[in-house]
C-alpha cells in the first residue's frame, strides 16, 4: 500500500505512486567539500537519487551550502541531485541548511523543543526549491524520523514492551502536529535495528498514515550482515507495498548501500538498474570453474561504464542440466560444460568456445563488438 500523498524532494517525487526512490548518506567530513562532492558524485553514478549530508555543527554550514551550490554540476544536463541536511538537536542548523538551499531536512523532533520544531516547519514551508525544468518549485521537504532513543517521556515505558507501537505513536503525534501547523510536505520513518520491530512498526504506520514512508533497517551492520538484514526487512515491507523511498544503512562505503538498494528493488520486480546475474550454485555436475566465471562477469560488467547501468539479464551456468535453458531465457548467457561453453544472445545460440575465452566473448557480445 504505497502512500497516497506525494511530496517532492527537489526534482524527485516521493509517494503517490512514484517509483521507490533510492537514497544514501555521505560519510565524509562535511567540511571537506572536495571529498564530500566526490562522494556525492560516486553515489549519483551508482544510482543514488537523494543524497543526505550531516550538518553536525555551525562550522559545517558554509561547506554544506557550497555542496548544495556545486552538486547540480555533477550531473550535466540532468536534474540536480537533491541534497538533504541531516540535523539533530540544534534547530538553528536546520534553518541555516534551509537558507543554504537544502531540498530537504531530516530531523528527530524528539531532540528539540516544540517551538523550535515549529520554526523549522515555518522555514521549510516558506522556502522554495527548484524541482527541475518545467516543474513548479517545491517547499523544502522534512523527514520526521523517530527512534527509541529519543521518544517522548510518556512513551518510554511502552517502548520496553511494545517498541513498534511506541515508535508509531511518536511519529503519528508529530505528523498530526505538522498537519495542525498547515504543513504536509513531510515523510515519516520509524526505523529500528531490529528487523521484526522495523517490519511491525511500518505496517502499523502504513495503516494510520497516507504520508510517504522512508523505510530501512537502521544501523544494520557491516556490508555482509547488514545487506542480509536490510534485504529481509526492506524487502518484506516493499513486498507488502509499503515504502516510498529507502536507505540501506551499512557500515562501509555508502556506494554499497546504493548497489544493495537497487538489488532489493530488482529482486522484487519494482525497479531495475544494472545487470542481473543469474548463476548456478555449483555442484558435483559442474565441469568448469563457474564461481570464477560468474564473479569475473559480474566484476567486468560492473566496471564497464557503458554496461554498469544497463538493465540486462546475464546467465552464467556451469552444467548441462539447467544451463542451456537458463542461458536461453536470459538476454545473454553462458551454458558451460566439459571445459567449454555455449554463448546465447536473446535465446539464440551463437557459438561454442573454450572455458578460458568465454568471459571475453560474452562481454564482446553484450557490447555489440561481435
């Protein structure tokens, strides 16, 4: 049940039937503008559609403003990547980020006085952000993000026995307050590091609110373990139709967050970006080094700028049982056995080659060099 209400984060529509938007967050020191811009560019190149940047102190405001000004040049001819300011505790930093041109701000209202949250809402409603050519300017979007560490005092005891319910109640209260202030350009998040709590909280919130939902499993862990937790938590929600934008939270290079996000969306048939590799798990029937073949195909497709973003299916199969049919039904494929393999192009058999020549020939076939 995707949310009924749509907002815009700069040029990116969120909710109301728009495609689920992928976002991530830089991990550079915001004050290091060159490094931050380089990471924003890497994230955008990987498919990130909304980039969040921390503004922890007043010392980073000038650098944040410069990133906002220079980010549009990172995508020549395309819509500017929306930059969202991540703000905690100091409401004045949110006002400064809005004045600097942020497309959105992420706040946890529970870390601020009500009157200061109201000041942020008023500033966001009054500001205008370019949404791209031909589109009307949009107000600054706000994400209301709540977590167990900053719940209202009266919900803390409830959180010990019903954490999802406490999170949803806190988010719903703030949503109601924003509505009372006449501001509706907000989205909600109730993320937890617990996968079951995350799923339960978002399911309850989706029943109570038509606002766009930002989904994710917070502090999911390292790239390996965090990918699994995120795929289970985010995947379960998206499969239920819950979620309008997502972030995969991993301890590592944020580019990996974007790659995992797209794989989750692709696995559910929601969006595609980049090649989808189908490969067998290997068994005693395998007569080639299919692990090496599959890893090499994935690596070379991912490192080729002309192919890394192409939505194609590539099969790498290592035996005669399932291999030919899987390869035939992919866009491109290898069906290998006995030290050699057959290449397929959209179901057509195009040649048989020794194992050592298969990857080069497959890449040439995909690039159209043959």
